[in-house]
């Protein structure tokens, strides 16, 4: 029988294949409670589901919980109930907006409000702390108009988020390489939006990879805008791969800076592994354990 120790020790494609073949994980098969996971230091770490599509969600949860991670990011509503089976949570749930179509269009506001009114109580019931939202693409709209429109729409839904204790986090994405024309592509713009909305339940998802591409100066930016940030994503640049010495960001120093600020939210790994995914995730967790 494949168990957690075998899986983590080998970190092999063969271990993943065995889990796919049996269609179950060791914890499910044995019926025993999982062993206490290792510590991840001063930061709560998570991992984004979409980057590890070669595993089932149950497999990813078992691997992640064994590494000491506390959450899984960017799950759809049908998946939200899976991480609690492993002593974890969905750290950031997928919300109703999409990267190209978000809050910068007034015509989207009624639909987004209705969907959030339905989704937020469900998220609250499952202990989900955050739900991602997006600005949308510019499509010729000025950043000032987009800021005003986003603020208008988010002020409508902020009371819902406050009532249910779920923080809406708008993700900062680069418009240079991956998401051309996306509006919320600079930290100062996002931080101004947080100020305009004026709710403790609206903050930014600061994606370190994306903001390295757009503006760099990551540690200083984090320190300057710490009050506007509720969640972090990692990935190596260039390439959005492992966060090791093959790329330009010093994630150890970045994580020390975040932890030194007393950050209590999640830092989630959102890189595309080029090597064995279990080994790469374990290495990322170790780098960010400060």
C-alpha cells in the first residue's frame, strides 16, 4: 500500500502513477488520521490547484498536508469541501468574475453582486477566508475610469463580504507577458482601489511573479503597501517555473520580509513545475519556511 512516507520520500512520477491507478490516497484507504505535518515556519503556505493538474485534488491535498501546507488556492465551488478532509482549507476560492471581465465594467455589477450573494454564504460555511475577484481588461478604458467603476461595484458587494467574513482579493497580474490589457497590473493602482472601497473585507492578492515583471522592487513594495495585501502568490521569473536558484527572485529574502511584517494570511505557490511536481513543491515549501 502506498503511504505518505513513500510518496514524499520518492517524490516520483511512479508514486503519482500508483495513486492514480488505485484511485485513492493512503489516508483514505487506511482510515487513520494523518500524521502531524512538519512546520512551515512563520508563514501559512498554500498551493494553487491549477499548476498541479497531473494530480487529482485529493492527491494534491495529501501531498500538501504532508508538507505542512494549510491551504489549496483557486478551487471552484464544487471542490471547496475537499481540503477540509485533510485538515486544510481552500485558501482562496474562485469567484464569479474572470480575468478579462470583471468589476471595471458597470454592466457586470448586477451579475457579480447576485453571484457573490449566493457564493459567499457557502464559502463562510466551509471556513474559506478569501475569494478572488478581477478588475477585467481595459479594452480602451482609462485607468481612472476603471478605478472608479471597480470602486463603485466593490462598494456594492463589500457589505456582503463583511457580513460573511470572507475577504474579496483582487489579483495583481502582469499585462506585459501573460495577461495583455489587464487593468489591475500595478500595485499603486490596486492600493488606491483598496483605499477607495474602504472595507476591511477588500484587499489585494499580490502575485510576486506578476509584479516582478511589471514593477520589480518587490520587498520595498510589499513593505509600502502591506496594509492593502491579504494574500501572496509565488512563481519563478522568468518562466513561471520553480522558485529555486534558476530564476531571479530571492524568495527566501522575500518571505523573511513578509514574515517580519507580521503577516498572518497565506502565501501560495503558483508555479508550473518543470521537474517532478512533488519534489519541486517540497523544495518551494522549504525555501519559504522562515
